[in-house]
C-alpha cells in the first residue's frame, strides 16, 4: 500500500468512526446496512425500521429506545448491546447473537428468534408475545415478568433461566429444557409442556391450569 493509499484508508476510517458516534436519533429506516461494522455505535432513539442489518456487527452498541420494527437482523452480532425499551416488533433475529444483551422492556412482539443466542440476556418485562424462539439458547437469561403469551419455545434452552411472574399462557414449550429454571408465580395456563425437561425447576405458585404436561420429565 502506498503512502497515499494508506492516508486515504485512515481518512475513511476516521470518517466512519465519527459517523458511528453521531447516529443518535438518526433516520435510517429502510437503509441497507448488511454486514456493517457498528460496534459500540450510539444508535439510541434511531429509526431503523425495515432496515437490512443482516450479519451486521452491533456488539456493545447503544440501541436504547431504537425503532427496529420489521428490521432484518439475521445472523447479526448484538453481543452486549443495549436494547432497553427498543421496538423490535416483527423483526427477524434468526441466528442472531444476543449474548449478554440488555432487552429490558423491549417490544419483541411476533419477532423471529429461531436459533438465536440469548445466553445471560436481560429480558425482564419484555414483550415476546407470539415470538418464535424455536431452538434458541436462553440459558441463564432473565425473563422475569416477561410476556411470552403464545410464544413458540419448542426445544428452547432455558436452563437456570429466571421466569418468575412471567406470562407463558398458551406458550409452546414442547421439548424445552427448563432444568433449574425459576418459574415462581409464572402463568402457564394452557401451555404445552409435553416432553419438556423440568428437572429441579422451581414452580412454586405457578398456574398450570389446562397445561399439557404429557411425558414431561421431572425428577
């Protein structure tokens, strides 16, 4: 690389760093940001509705209160991202990495989260009604007071997850692994728990009226 080329690369890199720092509240609706490097970017309050963020790197990004309705985030890296109060209604997060992400009070209504990694994620008070979490990893996640009504949690990993006071009415937990999970006071009315692993799960005060526990395993 010549000195001129190196200088140009450094200039572009500096401009990109500056841009990432000034995206707060930006209108990026419908933007094509596939594969973009947005590590640590401040996108708080930004409008990313309908945006294409497939395989984008948003690790440690600030997306607090951002609008991601209908956004494509398949395979995106959101490890450690702050998505508090974000709107992810109908977004596609299949195979996304949300390891340690903060999604407290986030709206994930009808969101696609198949095979997503949500290890130790904070989903306290989040709305996950009708969300598809098939085969997702929610090990050690905090889902206290979350709304998971009619959510699909087929084969989902929920070992040691905290689901105290969560609403799981009509949820599909077939083959789900709830080993050592906390479900104190949870609403499991009409939930499907057939063939689920409930070993050492804490179910004190949980409402299991109408729940299907056929072949559920609990030592």
